[in-house]
C-alpha cells in the first residue's frame, strides 16, 4: 500500500490507501479515497454528478510505454462502485469536459490532434455507456475546446480558442507582435448535423481563451475567460475577462476586466452561482514562474447591470488573491449552495512534483479551511471538484502510484473532511 498524506490547515494526518477501488473497508463507504482505471496510466480531468448521486469520471488513458492518449470514461454509484467503464474515441485525443444534454445523456468534449491539427470533437453517450452519436468540428483551422454548455434549445456551445482571425485585429486592437490564439465559441445543433464557428467578438488578443458561455436573461450570452487585450491603461497583459454577446453571438456589450496589478492572471474554471447570483471564476495570479496564488473573481449577473437612472453599477462582487505561502495553480471551482465554495488546485512542491490542494471558502470568498492530498513520492494532479446531492464534496484527479498513474475519487464531508 502507498501512504497518502493529507494536510488539514496546520495539522498533519496520514492515512492508508489501497491500490484498487474494490477492497476498501466498509467503514469508509461514505467518505473514501478510491482509484480507477485499467492497465497503463489514467489521468482524471472532469467529474459530473448526476441527480441520483451516481458520478461520471472523465479522463485520459495511455500505455506505460507510449504517451499518446485516448479518452477514458467510467460511471460509479454514490459510493464509488464501478457500473461501467470504457475507452472513447481514438489515439491522440484528449477528453476535456462532460455535461448533460436536455435528455439526460452525456455530452463529452475532446480535442483531437495537436497544434495546427487540433480539432474539437463532441460525443453523445447514454447513461449506460452506449455511444449514440458524435461529430468532429473541422473548419480547416485549429480549434481547442475548453468547455461545453447545452443551450435551452438543445444546441451544444463550445467555448475555447482558435487560430487567430486577422480581420479582428484592427483599430484599437492592432497587434504589434505575433498572434497566437483568439477566444472563440463553436456550436453544434441538437441533432449533431450542423456545426458552425461563431466569431466577431474575438481578436485583438495575442493569447486568449474563452472558458465558459452562459445564456443570460436578455436572450443573449455571457462569455468568460482570459486574454491579453489592452484595457484602458493600454498595457497588454493576460487577465480575467468577461463580456456580453447578443443572440447571434456578436456585438459585444459590457466588457469587464479585472486584475492584480503587476501580475499575470490566467483563468481556469468558471461556474454560475445562485445564492449569490452571478458567476465565480477561479484562476492563478503569477508573480513569476516560481510564485503563484489562487485568484478568484465573483461577477454580478447580469454583467451590464444598471440602476433605474441608467447609471452603471459595479460588475464584480469581489476579487481576491489568496496568499497561502504555497505555490498554487487553480484547476476547478464548485459551489455547495448556499454557503460554500471549493477551489481545487495543484500545489507545486520544491521538487516540481504536485499535490492536490482543496481550498474551502464561504460563498463570499472568506477562507474556511484547506486540505492537501498526495502520494509521498508521486506527481499528483487536480481534475475537478463538485458538490454531491447528499451534501458530500467530490474531489477528482490523478495520483501516481509505484508504477502507474490512476484516476482518484475522494469523497469528503460537507466540511471538507473524512468524517462529519
């Protein structure tokens, strides 16, 4: 067995973990740490929790001798027992996100190929693991998907980045240097028959990516991500960005840029919150390559709020950089309504290997506690954090065991512990 170290605020707790998910003592059926996968290496990237408490584990698999990946997906019951698992897609394909369509089927986003050959692919899978249909989005240019949103009309909206669109780099957004990536949104209709690339709002950034798109109450959309487009100070640096789009994904309205002056911020995950209506975006603020902190911004919804006299209101509820004396890079954020937020991050150690770090916050961003998971000698990485319908907190990621990497699911109490 491997020792797994857990750091809770200022106290160190060491517990034992077994090499497979099937032989865990029954006393740990509610709060546990279990591994998943098959022969070779599996890395966990995203987690979906169904209304019945079952969970979808999405990751990527590779052999021990060949790093080329193939998507891997599994379904487990509320106590972590595998119901089915399978590979998905083909070689040189990486799973990114899993969501539900309006009929309760699984929608899986992957990126197929590398570099200029990267294309976005979408799969529809039944809850029993049976493939239904798929579509490869290919506009003869590279795209990289970051997340899926299933619109109310059934369309699949994909936020991410694409090959730069030069006509948008004009006027105030003229680029003095090489252009690398523009924000973009792709769309596939509910039948998976028609796909479109949506442009008109990107451009002006040398580097940028949309993270998530949301429908808003005005019939348009709110798009959140990051880019290095200049703000009012005309300084080009990477920072959080959010803006509104109309119903045809053009004519951006309110543009909200937030930052920590003198640092670079890269967003990683964004969610919609309801008890404090709006959005929370988590990312990393970099002082330099050896110093990084969790950075959180809470936005109002709608982004372009106005008062009765049409005066603009603040667009952010709060923005906070967490200085925890650790080298942290945010990966995922989740709300346990109505009271808590959880931010999952990679903690980079002195030997440049990683542990999984969980930060527990109030919905207003105040620190309540933290927890760290890691095999003693392995390189472990965060995937996703989600609130479970029964109140538990699900942490998903990767742990490196003696000879292989495995997906890991960690079920914690609502307070972020292994007991109530």
